[in-house]
C-alpha cells in the first residue's frame, strides 16, 4: 500500500503535467488572433526552426538524452518534495498567460525550464532538481532570437570586409562593393556573400555545441563560462576561413567549383572542424595542470 501510494504521488503529478503540456502546447489554438496560420504554440516553435534555427530540432532529442544521463545521479539523491517548487510552476504559468495576451510565443519557452525544475522540486526535492538544471535550461537554445536579421547583416559585412582586406594584402586584385567581392581583372564572376554565408546558422549551432561540450568536460563554473564564451570568436574565425578559401579557389581559376560544390560543403570541411578543434585546444589549455598530473602518474 505504501509503495502504491508512493508511486501514485510521483506518477499522478507527472501525468497531469504531461496532459496540460499536450493540451496547451499542441492542441489548443492559443493565438487565434495571430496574423500567421500558426495558432498553436508548438507550430510557432517549429516554424522558427525551419529557418535560421535549424538546430532547434535537436533540442528535444538532446534534452531526453541529458535527462537519461542524469538519472543515475538523481536516483542516489534523497527524495524530499518541496512546496517551493510551485513558485517555479506559477512563474511559468504567468509567462504563458502573458504570451497569449501579447502574442509572444517566446515567453512560454523562457518559462519552460522553470516549469520543469519547479515540478521536479515539488515532486522529488532540491537534491534531484539540481541535476536537471542544465537539461531544463538547455531548452533556451530552442528560442528564436529577436533581431537575428540585423545580426546576420552585421556578420555579412564583417566576413566580406575581412576576406577582401586579407585577400588584397596577399596580392589578390579584388573589388569590394557592399556584400559583393569581384575580381578587378574580371577573371571570375562576382561572389555575393549572402545571408547563408554570414555564418549565423553555424554560429547558433556552435554555441549550443559549446554549451554541451563545456558542461560535460569542465569541472569549474568559470571554465564552463569561458569555454562557452569562446564559441563566438571561434565561429567568426572558422567562417572567415570558409569564405576566404572560396576566394582563393576563384583566383586560382576554379570559380565555378568554388561557388558551387565547394561552397556547399565548405562548412563541413572548415567551419566545424576549425571551431571544434579550437574548443579542444582551449579545453586542454584550461586543464593543462590536471592533464599533466594524469600523464605523469601514468608514466610513473
């Protein structure tokens, strides 16, 4: 009887929460006055993931994986539910109501981590909830960032001007006009640094990857934060090499190949390898003393 009561005390709140999430996120048209056809919250999220936030599709899958990895640790924690968890649930509900009133679908996603953590604290306690902090707030990577178009334009200009400047310093005869670079001798067709070449999509994906890498490899909070912050400059450097090598190939007489096949696959060849290699070496630099001790112990 006690085991049955204990099971129901956990299962029933989780089932109730799941039903509420399905109804209000999937079934109920909570934005009937919206100018778009996406009246349901889940469709709003999916619509943003189709464009510049393609990595958003990976967030639910990774969330499930992170929870699975945290389960062994959570099982070792003492179970002691706390009513304070309802504060997080209440905050998430307020954000949801505000989103319906203001037609701002980002607000429920902002409140989702508080809903998850508040529910866990209420049912299982703070000891269990601390292992859910990273998985819960990982949902923020699924939020579309306002003003992304302006950031895209800035990155377009940055990568265009940097590629032009370095190219001319190395002796290339180039002409730069806005987001366009062309040969001064008309030896190849002009290259337009479009939105897709700005690196914003790869940047957002790399930021998410950096957060995962930092969380699972670093043992200090400052190391996690520093490694996470390095994702931006690494992304800019990697994207520069991607665009600059296209100019080099065009100057060498392979303009069609550079603007076609190479352009489509350069991200896999340069962007992520350079960025991930940079993360690895920064990680090694942060933990060089610890790594030295491990190597020395193995040698002895």
